[in-house]
């Protein structure tokens, strides 16, 4: 089971700003280990965000995103108490979903 | 009559001087914009420090029943009584009567994991520093404990004679030149305003610089994607100096940590920090 994400969602002005910390190796598949063998690629491929079940973000990621990625995005129309749900799926089809309430 | 050739010569010299002055200005501006760029980057990531992921894991590790004896670390005394985590990091390293020696945070955690939870010390030392999937419990636990002293001032009174001794020994080690490169910690960290490539080198005997540096350890290293403890920092400094390997939790490592911590007295803790 992958480690949980840290999600912070806060209303700033007329937008809701969401900051997400994810715990992931994000191996590019281009790196070699100490014995000279290629380390197989293993990275987050897709990230989706929904608010109260309604999609607000859909992202396709690749190997250029850093280890333990930080994601920040904003959207309009949120109310305090709404639930932001983030899901990622990686190249091994491992997945993790976490949720946070929007604060004012 | 002298040939008029000397005049162009003088001009050339004047031009060269102007050019040199201009180059100095350019270099200063470049250095300035580089350090400002790093500062901007720090500000951008400070808000989203992946070190938080280690804090969360550290809290779970602190509370979980683990080890051969299946107990949690909540009975561990970090100096302010068993289980008291808030403010503990601001007063470490300190003398622990139950162990009969001065300990820093990581050494004390190891002591508790060994005596309370029954872990094997040699095994713990082998896993002192994390590497990708092979994670270190010390890095997560240190992040958690340090975070519970965020905003508090470093307070190392050096009351106990053993603490004074550790500080004196740490100071001696800091200036001790050895190894194939005839190096000391002070070679890099004994002067103000120095840098190596783009990294500013803190002058660790100077209270202002020591505070600025110490209060951000442990820290998330972006280039390594890992949380790193002060023990790791000292260990890597020894490697860079071509010294024999610094043993995790050894007296030498704790004495050096004590020297740095005491010099940082009064600094407001902001750990876990984030580094390049």
C-alpha cells in the first residue's frame, strides 16, 4: 500500500488553491543501479482530482516529474467544507486516493 | 622626441582597467542573482515541503507497537519525561543519566529502540540512512520529533559537566585537521561569506550563521529525494573530508552535534527544512 498523500485545500480570494504532496519514487527507467543494471521505470501516470465527485483536474504525467512530487492547482466555485479527492495511478497500476475538506 | 606610440599604450591600460571593473560588477551581479534565485526557490518549496511525508510516517512509527518486545516509543524519554515530544528537540543534545552519556536526537531514539523495543543495535546502525525503497526509521522519527519543536528557541544551557565536556570536545574536533587532505570542519566552515560552487558555506562558530543553519536540520534534500538528519550531514562531511567513517551515534558524532547546537542557541527552530 503506497504512503498517504498530504492535501491542503484553502480558499484564497475567489479561487480554491489545492496543494498536494505525494510519496513516490518516480523512477524514469533511465537510471542504472550500482551493478550497472537499468532501474525499471515506475512513475505516476495519471492524476485526477474531483470536488464532491465532480472532476476539476485530469493530468497525464511522465518520467520528468520529480520524486515525491508536489502538485498545486486552483479552481473556482468551491465552498468551505467541500471534499477534494485526489487519485493517482502509476505504471505498475498501483493507486492511491486521499481526500481533504476545503478550508476557508 | 618620444614616439607617440606610448599614448595608445596608456589608453589600452585604461581600457583594460575599465574592462576589469566591469567584469567585477558582472560577477557580483551574477552571484547576487544566483543566491536570490536559490532564495526564491526555497520560498516556493517551503510551502510544500515533502518532508511532511516523513513527519506523518514518523508519527505513526512513534506510536506503533514495534520490535521484538512489541511496544511503542511513547515510553521513550527524550529529556522532558517519557513520551514528551513537544519541545524536546530544542534541548538536545543533553546528558541522560539512565544511559550515562550525552545523546543527540538520533542517538537517543536508537537508545529507546534498543532498550524499549528490543531492536538490535547493529541492525539499527545499518539502517541509519535511507536510500530509496530502503527507508530509515530514524529519518522519519527525527522529522516528526523535530517538527514538534517548530517555532521554539534552541536552548542548550550546558549545565551538566558532561555536556560541557561534549561541547569542548566537539569544538576541538571541529578544528582538528586530519586525513589525506589535511582537512578540518573549520576548513570550509571557519570563515564568513564563503561558498563552494553555488552553496553558501555557513561559518559555524558564528552564532548568527550557526542558528540559520542548525534550525533547518533535519531537512528534505530535493536532489536526493530523502529526509536527512544532522547525523547524516555530519557523516557526509566526514566522507567529503576523506576521514574514517563517522559511526552513527558515536561520541564523536554527538560531540560535534553538541558544538553546533550550542552555537545555535536562541535560534528559532524551523525543522524539517528543505535543501537543494
